C-alpha cells in the first residue's frame, strides 16, 4: 500500500516536472526530491530582487514529515545579530560585513501558500538549529504544514519574496552595477530519513548542502546587462519599451542555482572537444591505471562559457587553458563531466564572490597585472571547476564534513595543476605590482605548500569537525583544505598510484548524485584497497594529533682496537684465577671499525597503524646501503651498526610516503648537511636585518 | 650655485669621508649578527644535518617555514629580544647620526673612528631631543597625508575596475614618500643647525623652519633626486642578484659580497644626502 502510494506521488511529481521542464529526460526526474521554478527581476537601482518561486518537494523517505525547513541565507547579512555576523565579529572580521544604511542584505517572504492556496506564513517561525543557539538568526525558517507529507507524497509551495542584495556580502554581493547572486532564494534543507531536516544556519566557516533538483529560472535584468547562470540558457526575450531582457535558464539534477549580471562582462564561448583534448596515449595510460577500457573513459564535448570583465580580456586564453585541463583530468580520473555547459565567471569587481563554486557555474578571480609563472588564476579555476565533482556531483554535506569536498578537491586540484602546469612560483606583490621580475621567488607544488602551512593547526581540531565548530577560520580552512589533502596524498603514496586512482574513481562513481559521508569514503578506501585503514582515518581525520617521526640522534665513532679494563681470558670455571689488563678487538685486528648509533623518535601522539612500518635507509661512505624498518609504536627506537666505513646519510621514510609528518626536516641526517644553503639563509637574514638597521638609522 | 653643483659638492664631501660609511657598516654588521644569531643557531640546529638530494621532497624554503612552525614556542622570547634590540637600535641610530653629522660637517678632511665616536657622544642629547620634538611633526605628517590621500581613497572606493585601485595605491605610496622626504628634511636640517651652528634643538627647529621657508623646494628637489637615484640603483642591484645563483659556492660568495656592497652603498647614499644638504646650507645660510 505504502509502495503504491509512493508510486502515485512520484508519477504526479514526474507529471509536474514535465510541465515545468519540457526538455528533461523522463525517468531521471523521479530520482530528485525537489523541483524549482523561479522568476526573478533584478532592480539595480535599489540592488534588490523581486521574485516568485514554486517548490515541489517530494518526500522520498519513509517518514511522515510534519514541516519543511527553508534556508533564507541572505538574512545572514541582515544585521549584527545574525549567526554569521556574530561569528565574524568573534574573529575580528566584522568590518567585512559592516554595511552603511541601505547596504545590509536580507530576504523577506511576502507570500507562502500551498498549491491549494493555504497560507502558511502564520505557521512559519525562524529557528536556530545549531549550537550554540542564536534566537536572533533568521537564516532558517520552519514552516509547519497543515498535514504531514506522507512518504512519496509531494508538497508544492508558492512563494513570493523580495530580497536586498548585500553590498559587502560573503560569496554574493554587488558593487555599483555588477551583481553576483547566490544563495538567494528560499531553499529547503535536505530531509534525512529518521533524522529529520538537515538545514543549518548560515555560518562564517561553512558552505552549503542541498538536495538534487531540477531548476527553471527566469531572470529579468536591464537589457544592457550580460547574464550568466547555472545550467543552459534556453530562451531570451526583450522588452524594448521597458529596457529589460529576460533570460530563461534550465538545468536538471543540480542542487543550487547562482547567477550574475553586469554590463562590464564579455561573454565568450568555446568547446571542449574530448577527441581533441586527450591523446590516444593518454587514454591508454589512464585506462591501464584504472583497469577500464578506453571506451569507458571517452570524454564528451562540453560548451565552455566565459564571462570575463573587460579589464581582464587579455587573459581569456589563460582562463580557457586552465578550464580545459580541469575538464580533461577530472573527467579522465573520476568520470566524464555530465552536464552540457560549464560557465566560468570572472566575478564583478568587489562583489566578494570570487573563487566560489556552484553546479555548472563557478567564479574564478584574477588581477589586471599577472605573472606568467604564478599559477593564478589557474589554481582557482581548476579548484572551482573541480567542485563540480566534489560538491556538485558527489554532494557531501559542507556544513558537517567540509573536508569531503574541500579536502578531496584540494587534493585533486593539486594533482591537475601539477600535471598540467608543474610547480608554480609563489606570488610576491606590493600594492598590486608583482615583483617576480625583481625578486626570485621559489617554485612549489600545491601539495608541498599545503602540507607546510597546515602544520600549525594539526593539534587544534580534527579534520572531521562541523564547519562552525572549528577553533577559528584558520583552523577550518587549513584543516579541511590542506591537512585533509595532505592526508589523502599520504594515502595515495601508501597504497600506490593504481589502487588509489581506483579508490577515487569508485568513490566518485558510487556517490555521484548522492550525499556521502566520511564513513562512505572510508568504506570505499577499505574495499578497493583490500585493507582495513580505519586506523588511518582515526589518527588523521577524527583526532587532532601530531604525527612526527624523527631521526633524533646519529653518532658514528671509531671502535677502539683495544679496550681497557679487566677481562676474563679463560673458560668460565677458572676466570677468577687469571685476568689480563687489556684486550684487543678480536674481530678485525688493526682494521678500522666504526660504530654507528641511530636513534629514532616519535615526537607526535599519532602513530602508525597495524602492519605499517617506517623504512630507514642508511648510506655509508663506501656507497653501501642498509635498510631497516620500525613499526613506530614505541616512543623511540635505536639501530646500531658496526662497519669499516663511516655513515654518510640516513633517511627515515626515504620514499616520502608519510607526508602527514609535520616535520619532514628531521627525517634525514647527513654529515655534510644541505651544503651552502644554511650559509645562504644566514647571509640573507643578515642582509635583511642590516637593511632594517640602515633604514632605521637613515630615518632617525 | 646650481643644483648640480650642490650634488657634486655633497658627493665629493661624502666620498672624501667614505670611511664614515665603513664605520657605520661595521657597527651595523656587528649588531645585525647579534640579532640573527638565535635564528641562525636554530636553522643550523634543525637543518644543519638535512640530507639533500637532487630532487628533494620539499624546496629548502619550505623546510625553513617548517622549522619556524615547529619552533613557535621560541618565538615569544625571540620577539622580546628583537624589541629590546630595536629600542637599542633607535638609541644607537641617534648616536651614529651624531657621529655622522659631526664628521660630515667638520672642516677637517680626515676622519677617524675616535672622532666619529666623540661626535656621537657630543651630539647625542641634542639629537635625541630633536627626535622627540619631531613627534608633533609626525602627527602633522599623518594628518596632511590623510588629507591629501583622501581624494585618492575616494576615487579608489568608487572604482568599478581594478586599475584605478592600483593606480590610487601607487599614487598613495608616492604621496607618502614625497611627504615623508619633505618632513624628513626638517630633521636633517635641524641637525645641521645643531652641529654647524651649535644651536640647541628647539632653537635649531625655529632656524630650520625659517630656512626652509626660503629654500624648501630647492632642497627638497635635491633630496628627491638622490632618493630617485637610490631607488633606481637598488632595482638594478636586485635584478643583478636575481641573475646570480646562490647554489654554487662562487655564486653565493659573489652574492654575499654584493649584498654587503649594497649596504655600504645605502650608507654612502645617506652620507651623500647629508653632504648635499650641508653644502646647500653652507652656501645659502646667509641668504
């Protein structure tokens, strides 16, 4: 009975969706719990929106759902009492959200009715679901329904709303006539069977979580504005008398919708041609790596749309090159990009919306003066496109487990960037002027920099922590982006490139268009690798522990030819009667023997899991090498050698598997050291301090 | 005399007393060494036995950051040491300025380390006093700077593209530099009055303001010319060093020599500036 009801409801849902989306593929729609139809008009003179929305929400769970929770994100910018403002204030960032009169952002529902015209507004209350509760926050609205939504049943809500675009928003905003509009419409949370609504407040350190849906959105703007949005533009009409244009965008199977409008955009379209971008050798190589046929890997064509500010038009090729690389490698490694378009937005100046991802659309961010070997905006483009995979398709909960999208995507970005560009030079800018032509900056890979800068937060928070519960923004971002990525790099090195590539592809494919959690990722790692790696996640993801193994002490000294003292020189039964005062080394006679002692330490709390060891490579002056292994369980371990040559170098973890080690500098020992590099550092430091003193002297 | 003559005269005066730059260099070299010893020690202790390969896992610069992060507990005590050293450097700078101005304005052609130190002691209190009296000038400096930079800030705030922001920022820096040199000129001239005319600090300020009332723009343009030359030579020096590789011992040795030559150049530039100001002052003080 229950099942039959559900089928009926799904059929009804499908019927409605077909009315709304004449072009969608039947069969796919029934998988998705939400259908949106939106019509919005942008009023640039007041920086506001007037909109109508229809939400069809289908209860795909077995629960009877008595209410619906809606995100009203823009109320985070409404006043100084919102959860976002309070969190920002605590971090001394409040001026970022401080607004002049008329610049605060908000969203107000003016009408909320069911399909049969029942007014639900009186039954709507703002709630604060997160800890600590904030009764002043208005970013989550709970609407009590006249009757619960039964399993398989659909609920249709008709909403009229007005919204004021925040001037200095976070991820959304406007400046003069440039607009970037995201998180702008009432959006249901995700209903989780048995657990209820997962609908969090707008937090400073958190992004978003929503259900897959089909969107059809009409956007009306002044006709000289160039518009970009998620999905495909299916219609454009102009009202010349009113000086307005209306664009209609539609997209199936995405979980958010953002758009942008500005008169200063140039819109350029190119095609990503799968056949041209990937060589047969590359297909062959990846097919071998993943154990798939070349046919399984074939990449489809994708229409790439770039909206770039006129001031950056000389960077069009840089933008497209990075996007092509991202579509190619994410597609080859994880699965082909499933949508027909991708829109890349160089965000309107000063809208606070750069470097952000939305399904089928992302914002990059660049500068008018760029250096060739500093990989910006490339890094941002690859990363934000990559979120179409980790967040867009594999739609993890960014509020509760941000590492699942940010960490995995930072890892993926670093891989794509390395293979497409190599190491990038660190940027050095003063007042917008790049100084790379004057001062040589080091070239580093993302993973090298990421692992280094994440060291300070190792003991602050576990990677798997709800976003708003991190110690601060620094701990949030360094943990979920870089420490998580470093841990994944470590796993890749431990398991080997082939197994790891298959882990990642399996995880992606299995959870495409779903909402996985950390346990799902761990399960895939264990399953594909055939190992139980739960300990790894316990040590590095669920706990804030420092992992630092080190060579603490190396000593090599000549073994004496003679030992002084009293020695027994007779069989045990007569030893008390006969003694000699010294004894020659019986082993080697006059040959020099060196005794070498190597002490290893475990400084950190985190340790290796069962079955894993740390390798130790010892190189002697005659070129001979010895290998040892340590299970790393105790706090220290000592290795001793007697050889006719001195020790030259020692490496702990010589293959560099354990990138999570927070101090790699203590993982090696060489009698020679790093050569003149130390002197070079000292000389540079000296010169710097001298310059400070000369400046001080010249001014005083 | 035209401006070029003052430059020539000041330059000759500075070059003939080049030893002063050497004295200053030596003293600052020693102080700098003292300041960097703890850091250098930590670097050596942490990285002195780092095994280096053709393809290291991490670039050396990141190893440095890593040990800095690993030794953050030392940062607090080192910061206290740095603050103490900076305070000491302020007093030392006043003392060294006394020595430098004293010797640069001295009619004696020869300079000696002893005389340099004696002049440092002799003028220390008046120079320190002149520095303290300069604080209200600093407040005026910041006020004027804020007033003059306000239109740039407004222009930048309204800009819908990046260029006005960058240009405004460069112009603000330029404005800051121009204003600073103008105000800085006051302190230099005060010290010339203190040394050359044996005036006390407050009287020297009054004389300076009177003098600058008549000669400000000519003196300021001399200051700016020298400043511009220093900037251009510094950029050239940085470009030259960028071409050299510190990876080889010979390359590193050349870089070290060039680095110290640059410090000497900066000190000589300061000497030249004082020489030019002094020449101008000598020639125009009666006018």
